[in-house]
C-alpha cells in the first residue's frame, strides 16, 4: 500500500439506519486532503439509479496476465495513471423503480481492508434504509461484491431477497472446489458460504437470461467467475447494462481485451465474453456501468481502431 496515503475514519461515525451497527463513512486522506466516498444519481426511463462508491482497491499490476509489466505501464501512462499507484474503484448501484428498491452488488465492506466499506455510510447519507432494499442482486460472488451483504455474520439487508446465479452459488459453496483452490482464494469460499447462510430462504438463484423483476434481465457474462452475470435495466425506451467485472482494469482491458486477471476463474472464457460484449455495445449508444470502472463508472464504449475507448456519462444533477 502506498505509504503517502493512509486511511482515516471520519470522526462523525454514523449509526446505520435499521441495523443498529455503527458504520463509518470512510474517507482517504492524501497529503492532508480528504476524499469522501460518494454517490451519483441519474435516470434510466422511470428508474432512478444511484451509483454508490464503496471505496477503492489498490491494484498491483501483477494481477494482470497476458501483458508484460512494461506494456501495462505504458498503457496506464497513456491514460494518465501512475502505474505504481492504481486505484480500482468499487462501485455498487441502487435502483429505485415502481416503489421497489434494489441494490446491485454490496461492495466489500471490510473484506479487503480499510479503503473499502463506504456503501453503508453512503446509504445513510442518502437517507436510504437497508431494510427498504427488496432485492440484493449479485453479479458474482467475489468478496468485493458480496462482502457488504453481511455484517457480523447477519444479513445487512434484513428484508432483501439475495439474487445470485445458481452456478456461482454451486461453485463458491463447494467444499470440494475450495479444498483444491489456491490458499489465497480459500477465504472467498468461506465468505460466500457465510453470505448464503445469512440469507437462508431469501436466496433466489437464477440461471441464463432470467427475468429478475419487471425491468431487469440477467445477461450471462461467464469467465470472470462461472456464474458472472450482468444486468440490463430497461424503462421507457432507455436502458443501462451493468456489466459487473467484465473490465477489472479498464484502461488496459479496453486497449487489450485479451488481458486477463488472476481473479478470473476461466481466463479464456473471460476474454471471449469481454470481446463479445465490447463489440456488441461499441458505438451503439448503449449506456453501460461497471463495478470497477472509474466512479461513478457509467458511460459508453466506442471503437478505437483495434481497441476500445470509454466515454464517461455526464454528471447529472437530477
Ligand atoms: Zn470485482
């Protein structure tokens, strides 16, 4: 971790609505400055979507595979990043539609250290009660997407149905697969098992292009995990495709979609999925959002020769 940066917890820790737990809004102090985790609200037809930041993951370029470190550094520099100091956003999306409130991915909470865990505090700042979430819809069962689903072993969203792909549940709760997994990944299985146990009979598994609820359809995007899936929101002729972790390090994987990460369960499948998806949305005006796209992570994909570029959506003041 970059020593110039350190984490501090805002002195005004907040009581999370409905949970009874103290949830800090986390901020990062860099050279004396403060960065408060944030939210951004916009419309998709009649739906209100709010991008909520859980914070960031410091990314080591060694997580990328299929590219030399020098090549990765050059792409990052071309995109105005410091290759030695990459911060991967961790975003979640709150959807309000027809009296229902859904949350797509929960963020990490404390699973990956103190640079994450902002979602509960952001919800508090927005005046959103975790008890009002009717569906917690999961793109895949990695810790930075499900860690915030539980707090102290209990479900943080007491009334939410947990919507998740059957194939991810089968994979991440398998004792047999866990036993064969590298040590660094074993904890991910324990976390997934804990989340499934915490939601109990509120777990709703889906497969394929499932209709999750009116206005939201699952779009399988396998490779990053076996059940990794995106969600298409549609309302009044407008749409937003939330693509989960189709891009993990956006600058590099837009330039070179064949680059994978150590987190991919099936790297070859993740490349095929990424190439197909980027080709299908490029230049179409399809609004997309991703959990690790630079916050708020919403925008449009354009073709750029053999590669792709991402144009962020304008910040709305809706
Ligand atoms: Zn992720």
